[in-house]
């Protein structure tokens, strides 16, 4: 069985800080990250979706965590085709516009290329220290299965090389009927990492919990089963506390998946109060994971 690493998709959420999970001595960003890194070997940085990271920040992440600790980085929203706040762009690349949000086509080609270059170069400290796991590309619900979108996956892989992108879909078409075999076959053919998900079903954005390794790294993200999945309140959307029974049911499935990959990253994204941290610690114990 390949190595399994378990972590969470946040260590700074305000409701987590209010939950009491951190001890009173973890009263600064540096101490909180150091404490988190003693509980888990892996973390997913989601803040980079909302605003691209700075190289200095990445250096601080390395300095504040022990050797072997791994960061997965969520791709900046513009790079996955999500609406992106004008103010989130690098100041010198912001176009003069009355729009509140921008998409890739709203930028001159040269500016779009520069966003890519700066985003990836900011990760250099993680790469140099051997601390970068994967770059998560979570696509929007309108990113359906079609030729142009599959070609974009290949484009992303070329842009990121030699870094490892991981792809999460949010539209049911990728796994409707025979499309499941097509999707997984395409990813395997090009050795692209598929992100398995556990999430609420019955929505346009719902993808079934298909566990499959399509490259040497397998990734699983647990989003919970909140009945408020369509809420614009992120804490209502992800506020789900997995039961011990649910986690026990998942453990053998994750072990089986890990048997088909060199590494498996399991991320709890049910980020409300300490739900993700408690559930992640329990899952680590059930898996006997490092």
C-alpha cells in the first residue's frame, strides 16, 4: 500500500480559531501553523484561490513547518475560469474596467500569461524545499466534459510542469453514464491526477464518490454532506461533522485506493469550527496514516 497523508483544507478559518482546537499558546500565525504541523503531515492552502500567493509567504510556510511537511496549493481562481475580483489581481495587471469580476478573456493575453508566471514562481520556495505536493485545480460547475476542456487540462499540465496539477470537477457530465470511463481513461493516458470527492449529491455541481487513481498521486477531498450546499454562506455550505461510523466506512476504501497509487492525499474540507481537524485526526487514527 502506498503512503497515505491526511490533512485539512484550512488552518486559519476564523471559526476554527474560535473553536478551542488550538491551545492558548498558539496565539500567533507562526505558532498556529507550527502546532497544526505537529498534528498533521499535510495541509491544503485554499487562500491562494482568492488571492495569488507571495513568494515571501511561501518561504515563511517552509520556515514554520518541519522537514517532510507537505503543502497542496489551490490554484488562483482566474486560472480555473472562476469569476475573479479585480482587486485580487496583481496591481500592475489590473485592467481599467467597471466590472466587479473578471474572467481570463477580460485580460490582454500578455497579462494573462504574466498571472500564470507569477503564480507558479511564487511556489518556488516550496519546490526548492521539497514541500509542494500538488496544485489543485478545482473547476467551476460550468466546466463540462468536452474536447476544449480536456485540452485545457493538458494545457494546465504543460504550464505546471514539472509541478504536479490535480484536477477536481464540479459538473456531473464528467461521470454521467459512459463518461466515467472516458474521463478516467483520459486522465490515466496523460498521467493526470484525478481528485476524488465526497460531497452532497443531486446538484448540478455534484460528482459521485468515484475512487480511482489515475497517476502516481491520488487525492481525496471530503466536502461533507450539508443540506445547505447551495448556501452562499461558506460555513453553512461546508459545516458538516462526519460521524465515527462514516469515517470507519471510508477507511477501508481509502486503503484500497492507496494500494493503487504511490501516494494518497486525503483532505478534510468540511471547514467549520474544528470539524475538519477532529475528523481528520480520527481518520488518521483509523488508517494508521503518517
